C-alpha cells in the first residue's frame, strides 16, 4: 500500500484505519477498525495472546503474509484431507492425548506443538513431547505444510474404524470446542455432543480437498 509516496507497513496502515474509524454502533464489527461485518467473516490471530479477532476483509488482508514478523496473522481458509493418520497405538500413546479427538497446532512463540481436545470445561491443552511430534511428521511428511499459529491438524480415532486427519483453520477448531462445551454431558459427552462432532466432520470433509493435490496458496 502506497501512502503519500511512501510504502506503508501493515501496522502503520492499521494505525491509520484506527484513527479514522467511526464510533462503534450496534451490530457485528471488525475488532481492528470497527467497520460493520457480516455473520460470516474472517479472523486474525493475536500471536501474543492467541486470541481470535473478528476482521473485515481489508484488515484481514493486511496480515495475510505468513512469513511476516507481525503481532497479528490472518487465519487461512484452506481445508486438506490427509486420510488416515499413519500412527500406531504406541505412537498415539506417546502423544499423551487421552481421548480420540484432538487438534494439534504449532505455537511459533513457544516453538512447540500443542494439542488440545474438547471436554465439558472447554479445551484441555497439552504440550506434546517434541520427539513424539517428530515421529508423527516422519511417518507423514505431508503434515509439514501446517502453518504455525493459524492452522491445526484435526485428528479423530475411533475403536474399530480408520482414523481421520484434516488440516483446518484454527478458528474452526475453537468453534467446535465452544459448541461442545454447551452440549457435553457425562463422561463421554453424550449423544448430542457426538452428533455435533459427526456434523462438524461432515462439513470439514465436504470442504476439504485431498492433501496430495498441489497446495497452491493457503
């Protein structure tokens, strides 16, 4: 973006937008510039707090460069289907995930891979042993396309059924966790929670393309 003959950084552009933004009124608005946004809108991650921020399209595009050293990063919209995760029972146990559903993502500030899984209190978080994650990627090298902070691997394992593994936007993970928190009953979640999980996976499957296809732009 060029402003008065000089190149403007995303941070400077955002500061200018903030100064010129209108006073907030009723309705959903961008958390960066206060412009009105629809119910369906993109998100930006605050890397320091890991909080999701609702954004209008212009603000979202300011932070689309995944290699830029900025405080905020846009959440991509790609979904990839990796099929069954190549991981035996021992490998799964080494991940120290006590349930059959988990999201794994890379935290760039901590330089660690973190897993979280849904439950009655929301998301339970666990830092993965580094060696365990290296084992997963060694078995499925394609998983290395996962972008830190903004994308997650969604893994589901069920007794007597093949495992499922998808790359999904991180905001989709938090959406499911929030939904399950309101539905969860008893030890295993109950029928409503399992129906919600099945519906979520059906939507993810419909939106995903095979990971073996050319990745293109995130």
